[in-house]
């Protein structure tokens, strides 16, 4: 919804500028300012593309909703950069100036707060495929801040500084809002930096560098509203810091895209060749069925060497969660909650999340997890999902997930307690399943495997 609002606002402002352009007057553009603002537009545009890719392709994006807010904030900042570029060459109307200020404040607020939270969460849960670059963006930003301070001291010695007698209150308030907005994420990210090690620390360090550069730009802009400072210092300090902010954060995002992963396959977590797609496990009450499920997941394919990523979707303290061999085999654990609370991530261990059993959250989460080629999602259990969401919503959930299963070499293994359902409900779910295994039976546990006869004998002894 927030992305739709941001996109609508951006399109609306673009259309407004087309209508309002007839009243503008051309002016002599400063080439230096024009080049800096074009650079800002390019950096923000590339950032928008990166956020869009992250939101669409990263498996864990449904766990980090802040990526969506970051995308929305970037849309607003790109719109503001477009309006600022127009002001370089034209004397625009007051409405356009006001729209730029409002859009910039909203965009900076949405992006800085959401991006800091998103990167910190991502650094907490992902695994690393390769080491990060040896370059430290934070050192570049600190060096840039030192350069600007040196330039300011040199300017004070040789150039005239004076109070700004033509104080523009809207600009002053906007710059004050930018500065206050960035102070909190900068301080929080810097405070949390010491908790991370290795590649995670590099990601958060790059984030701190980008936020610090942005804070430098807003601070200098706020200073120039109150004091007449040298033009070179003003332009370099504002637009140079904005450009440096983008180029500091982008390496962290690109490394997150290409150098990290949520799931790394482990040897052994593999479904047998006879049970693929949507597998329905009908189990009896008690805890003995967990051993049979573990044996099923340990079954090898005919080749015997392939491995897959196992994801558990269960409840904290359940029989599946308490079964240590199965818990240790899992690459990622998603705890299901019956309360409509927000998605929660645990930093400890880096592979645990908690999500509410809402249709939209489960549909998005299961689709993304099953979209990983070869992934195996163990849903514990379908009976509780029906209790919370209702039977019709659960059927719709399974139907939507099956579309993903049909296009990927992944499997959904769902546990159900038949005694808690009517016969009609069980039949309806069985019709959707590719494989139905009744672990209550020791003689012929596999009731149906597509159109093929069963090839394995798995049951509760």
C-alpha cells in the first residue's frame, strides 16, 4: 500500500509539472550545480532499481518489510531530485518548490529509518557466500567530513562569513527536519555496529557511512540557511555528501544481493524421489510421528548425493521443534503465531523468525521459500492453520502455493491430524496433494503418490 501511495504521489507531481510548466521562466543554469543534481538523480535511480530487485528476488524479503518502505522512500527522493533538477534551469512556481520540500522530507524519513532497520535485520539472518570488499566506505566518509571541515576552516580564515538576512523559513524547517530525521538512525546504527562481526559488520558499517554522509549534507544545508557560507563549500558539502551517501550504501546493498543467501543446502535434508511437490502427512496424536517424519526427510534420491534446504514452519515448543535432529537439520525456522503480531526476527543464531498466521503473510512467505530451487518446507501443522485461518482460506493458500511448486523443484510437506477434521475436509486436502502418506498405518502408509505406485515403506513402528 505504501508503495502504491508513493508511486501515485510521484506520478501526480510529474503530471502537475507538465501542466504548470507553462508559467515557468528559464534562467541561466549553473553547470556545476546542474552536474551535481544530475549525479544525484542517477544515483537515486540506480538505488531504486536495486531496492526493486531486492524486494522481488530475495527469499527473506517477506520477513523484512522495511525493504518495501525503502523502495517507497527512494521513489519519493527520486521525485524530489527531479524537481530539484528542474529548479536548476527554470524559475518554477512556489507550488513546485513546496512539493519538492515536502517530498524530500517524507522520502528522507522513509528511506533513512527503513533502510537502517532493513540492513541490520538482513545482516542478522543471512549467510555469506563470499567475503565483502576490502574497501571500507566509512573511512571514505570520515575523510570527506574531515576535508569539509578543513575547507570550512580555510574559508573562515580567508573568506567572509555572515548571517543570512534573507532567511527562508520553509527551507530552514525542511533542513531541520532532514537533520533530526537522520540523527536517530545514524546513532542507532552506529551503536549496533559493535554487535556484528565479519561480513555483517561490513554491511552495517557501509550503512553507517551512507547515513553519516547524508547527515553531513543536511547539516551543511541547515547551516547555509542561517549563515552565508562560501558557495563552493555549500555546493560540495550538500551535493557531494548526497552523492557520497548513495555510493556508500550501494556497495552494501549490492554485496547483500550477490554475496549473501538465506539458505545454504545441507547434506541429507532431502525428500525421496517418490515424494515431491505437495506432500500431505496424516499423523496420529502424540509425538512418535516425528521420528517417522525425520526418516522420510532423510530418504535419499536414487542418485543419493543431492541435498536440499529444509525450512521448518512450526510452533515454538512443538514436537517438531523439540526434536533435536530435525531442528538441527533445518536451515531456517519460522515460528507461527496465532496472534496478529508483527513479524519478528531473532539475531541469535541468525536463522529464526516469527510470523503471524495471516493468509497474506503465509502466502507470501511460503511462495518465496518454496521459490528456492530444491527447498523443502515442513509445515507443522495444517490443522492449526485451519483453526486460525479457516478451512476455505487454507485451501486457497495451498492452491496458490502449488503454483510455485509446479514451477520449482521444491516440496511442501504438511502435517495434518485427521481426527481434528471432518472426512470431507480431509478428502478436499488430499485432492490437492501430490502425495498422501498416512503415518497411522504401518502396512501401507503411502495412500497415493501421484499416479505412481509407492516405492518406500515408512511408518510408525
